[in-house]
């Protein structure tokens, strides 16, 4: 991979950040940030597709930004910003709406899932959400987008939209690729291991590990995770609870599933869960300490937000004016 690659990803402040967000996305962002210049942002416009308490949303936006900073995704080596502060996202999203077909959007599994869950509010934003996400990515000519498995389909539609636009108007957008880790890309609920661990659906507090939980709570939630009763630590479709815990353990320890199965051969579920809890707590302890420290530094967070918006706008508007010109909008003069 060339040093000049652009890496970009966003996270919604739709709920407090979860272990799924951490293992599926943030841990890979951190890895890539060591080698590349990266662009990371809070996807606050996306959260408008589902009704939420405005004050809560503002709190979470700051907290998730503080989490980025605590993980070393700082403003010196990366661009860190808030999506709504760069109006080009909404502007390009409108253009891309006009280059995306209803049939394509209809196939999005996230749209189907969310409209089933929020049947009283199936708004147009929920439907055209992938166009805004495509705008986020294409504005910055991103080469690589580190995400969890649940975003794969959105990356595919982004590629289709970019290719379609390039075919009509000549090379305008870099066609991005998804970067999805081998383990941790799909962390499941601890109480419902058939379903994704989701920060916006934390009705059962024991189902989800939040980075805001204290370490005791985290360890207890892992120890209470639903499993089967045959007491054999082995991954498989008939053992979703144990498979999920193995997946979490491997994402944290860097081991493969086979190595972990060998490590815990002949060990009962109690001891296995204890080992997973310890590994997760050791992983999160330094992140949480640094997060608490950064969160108190309100002036620093505000300065990152301001600076990030300026840096991101410069890049975004370069792409947007190219697009406006190609589609035949009059220049401002
Ligand atoms: P969001 O905010 O739901 O999640 C942020 C990131 O966390 C990953 N993730 C998970 N990974 C593993 N296991 C889980 N249980 C889990 N839950 C969430 C997600 O895959 C994501 O990488 N639409 C995006 C936000 C977005 C975006 C973008 C991402 C907006 N514009 C442009 C990339 C590029 C979303 O809702 O992620």
C-alpha cells in the first residue's frame, strides 16, 4: 500500500460507543493511523434518520470524538472532524441522490432492518442514507475505508455510484475499497449472539459492552454472556455464544480461532469467560484512562473540532467544485 493512500471512516453518535465499534472499526483505524494520514469523523448527519434526544446526541458527539483522540487518532497526524461542520457532505449527497437508483437503495439490508425496527418513522433520509455515506467517502477521494462487516454493502453501493459517475463524466472519484478485519468485524450481542451488538439498540444492558462501562461491569457482562451447555470451547454455527466470545478474544489478543481453541481445550466455560473478560479489560484499561483525561479537556476538544472542520472543508470543496462543474452547474464567479 502506498504512503499516499487516503484512509477515511466515520462513526455515528447514535449511541454510546460499543465493543463492536471498538473491535470492528476503531482498533483498525488506530492501526492504519500509525502508517497513513487518515481522516476520521463523527457522522452526526446520519443520526438524523432516527429520532433521538438532541442534547444526548451533542454529548455523544463530543464523547466519541474524545475517544478518537484518546486512541491516538489525533489532529496532528490525522484530520478529525464533525460531518455537519462541512456542508459539502450534504451538498454532494444531493448530487449523488440523482445518480443512485431506487432499486439499488431498496436492496440495502440496513434500510430493511431499520425500517422494520422504526416502522413509525420510515423517512426518506433512512432510504437515501447510502448516498450521504457515499458523499462522505468520495469527497475525500478515499482509497480505503476501515469498517465492520455491517457496512460492506454500503461500501459496494459507494463503489457503484463512483464508477457510474466516472463513466459518465470522466475520472472524478477514487473508487474506494473496504478494509474489514479478519476478527472483530462482527461482534454479536452477549445475550443475543445471533444479532449484532448495536449501540443504538441497547435495551438490554447486558447485551452490549459500552466503552463508558466501568471495567467491573464489562467483566461481569462477559461472565454472564449466553452460551450453550456442552462446555466445549469451540467455534461453530450451532454455538453462537461461544463463537462470539472466541471472536472477541481473538480480536483483542491477535490470536487465530484455532490457536484460541487449543489454548482453551479441556477448560470449562467459567474459566474461558474469565480469560476473555481479563483480556478485554486489559485492552480497554489504557484507552479508558486516556479517554477520561481527554474528555475533561474541553478547550482541546473544541479546538480539534474547529481545526478539523477547516482542514476537511478545504479537501471536500475541491471535489465538490469539480463535481458541480462536471454536472453543468454555473460557477459562482
Ligand atoms: P456505525 O456508527 O453504526 O458504526 C461505526 C463503525 O463500527 C462498526 N461496527 C461494528 N463492527 C463490529 N461489530 C459490531 N457489532 C459493530 N457495530 C458497529 C461499523 O461497521 C462501523 O465501521 N454508516 C456508518 C457510519 C458512516 C461511515 C461513513 C462509515 C457514515 N459515513 C463513511 C465509513 C465511511 C455507521 O452507521 O457506522
